[in-house]
C-alpha cells in the first residue's frame, strides 16, 4: 500500500507549528522556510519584519542603539567654541590695556622731562643775560646809593630794566640789616658797627654789590660788609 503525501510513517509525529502549518520549526517565524543545513526544529530569528525604529536589514542598527538627541554626548560644541573665543578676546583686551597704560606712563614721564628741560634752558638763558648785564646793574645800584637816580629819565630807565628782569624771575639779593647767610651772601669786609636792637648773629651792614638769583640758580652772591653783635 502506497502512502499518500498527506500521510506519515507510523510512529512519526507530524511537525506542526502554532498555526498548524507543516514544515515550520517550533521557533521559526511564520512562513519562513527551514534552512537546509539546520536540523528540523532548530530555532532561529528572522529579520524580515520589524517594529517601529528597527533596521530593514539583518544585523542593522535601530534607534535604540543610539543615544537620544538630548544626551550629553550629542550636545553641540558651539558653547565651547564661543567660550574659547571670548577667553581669547579677554586676553587680547588685557594685553592692549597693559600696552596703553605703559605708553601713557612713558608719555607722562616724557612730558615731565621735557618741561623740566625747558625750565632749565629758560633759566640758563635768562642767567646768561643777567650775567652780561651785571656791570650795568652794579652801576645802577651805585647811582641809587649816591642819590643820582632819585628822579629824572635815568631813574625811569633803571626802574624799567629792573622791572623787566623781575618778570623773568630775576630776584635781587642783599639788604642792610639782614642776618648773614653764606648761601646768598659773600662777606668782603668784617667791621665793627652798631647793629639793630635784638640782633644776635652776624648781620649785613652794607651791600657793596647786590646779588641776583633766578629760581634756585644763584647768578651771583651779594657782596656785603658784616658786623658781629656786641
């Protein structure tokens, strides 16, 4: 008796899937044919179908294999680049500020030096003029002591000369009755004379030639005669 294709040999159990279709292993997906090199009933997975986010190819990656867009590893690096640019700008600004402060200090020092040199040059120039006029000034002083310049045109000329020198900072030194000061006085004569009441030090009695000073520069010390207190 010939077995029909629908019949099975005695003692063998039919291979039935969950849907009742023969030829499918217990772990096979529906409709997937068994592989020739695998024994019947071997379990294997099929990638023919997948859920949302699954890859369409076997072994592919799905959305669950990647971190979400909001995770720390996928944050954009724009903030880091912006921070580095700001730090570089701050460094450059600090460097430029230091250079500006240094240039300002150098300019202030330069201006002070120029002003000081200008004053020195001016004082030197005026001092040279006064030294040239010393003989004339001595004659004016002697004429005043003799009473020849009490009035008249020559008295006006002498006053104008002394006034002009005063505008350039020229100061005349030496007055009778002053206490002797070796810094501005030169004693040519030491005599006995009656000193003003209360004098307790060497005192100027007579000015022989007045001295002149321009600021801190002494053009000539006053030449005087002095006397000691009794």
